[in-house]
C-alpha cells in the first residue's frame, strides 16, 4: 500500500501491551511502513519514530494494542474522526480485539496484502438539552449519582421518531442501560439483558435491578430515538459513556439518545459472530 500511514496506540499501564507495541514498531519498520506513535505512548517508551496526537491523527489506519477499554477510550478520543482500527489484544478481556498478541505479524502481513475486511459498527450519540455527550460503541449507563448511589432512580422512558414521542414505561431501578448490538455482549449481558447479533443493528434498553416486575429489556429499531426523563423528586442520575463519566441528568431533565451519524470502523481478519462471543464468554476469565 503505497503512501500508507499507520498510527499506534497502546494501553499505557500494561507492561505487556507496551512491550508488544515496541515489537509492532520494529516489525513495521522492517517492512518499510510509515508508522506514527501516540505521543502519550512515546513518553513511556523511547522509540525513534514520529509522534501523533489522537485529537488530530492524520493517519489512514490505527493499530490499537490493549483490551476493550483501550479500544473504547481510543474511539472517544478520536471524536468525529472515523479511522479503521486494527485491534491487537493484550490481557484477558478483548471481545472487540480479533488479533492475538502472537499473531500480529501474520495479521499485518495479511493487511498489507489486502486480505481483510473493513466493518462499520453502529454507535450512539446523546444529548442533555443542547449539550452533546461523547459517542459510545457499547452503551450509555444511567445510574443514581454521588451520595445517592444506593437510592432508586425514577425514570420515564419514551421512544420517538422524527420528534414524535411515544411513552414506553416508567423505571424504578438502580438505573438503565442503553446499548448497541455490539454493547449487548458487555454490561447489558452481565445483568441479564439479551444478546443481539452484531449484524442486527438495534438499540437495547435494560433496566438495572428494576423494582417493578413488568419492566424488562426492550430491543428497538436503529431508527428509534430514546428519551429518558428523570422524574422531579427523583435523584440526580449520572451518565456513563463506555465506562467514562460524561455528565449528569437532573430531575426534570431529559437524556436523548439516537443512532450516531459516525460509525466505529474496524479492520477484521475473522468474521466472528455470536458463536465466537459465546466461546470467549466460556473460556476467557
């Protein structure tokens, strides 16, 4: 691939990931590839390569070394930039990473020969009033905040399309998860929510420990908009976006969630699917 420019990021507090990143740099250099390294990583490992910033990446593809948290954080740092990610797993958990640490040379060789597919994954975006929150690939989690962490949240949920809202249900619970199909394999699945094929785009709503027995998970079409109103007299509700705190919804306010116009884009060497997710769930602890 003539003129190809690769970027490299890694989990900074993982010695294995940092060491693996160094090996990837050496391998790419031996192939004559132009590789830029995240400036934060260069502060940890001294390498004779150029740096780049994820806020202004200027790369064609991005190699991410770490686990799911590293991938999700990288996507949030990229913001509106849609750059295909080559994900190399380091650590126990890595549902989003399809290249093992022992196979990165083979994967990069396949990449250079064009033996891969690029797959887009649906993301979500959200707003509190006019304030836009970061995109998520997995989920937004709403949960009572601060001193009220042990209190029950009182939420009213609507779905909408084109600005027209339809009442769904009230939620008395520890909170609510709003996930994508990709995110259905994460927190949603661990609390008993449905596992949704990643080829089926959807919004998945799963209450956390609901008090009202009729309140259960819902799977909505990707064109649906979800509105979550915090009841007046309820408690403040934190918004956690793919594991990171991003804001608070106060009583009387509404969180609006919808499909994002910007997908997450991955280079894939293995198609994967639900069967692979189930196998990993059984054996990766």
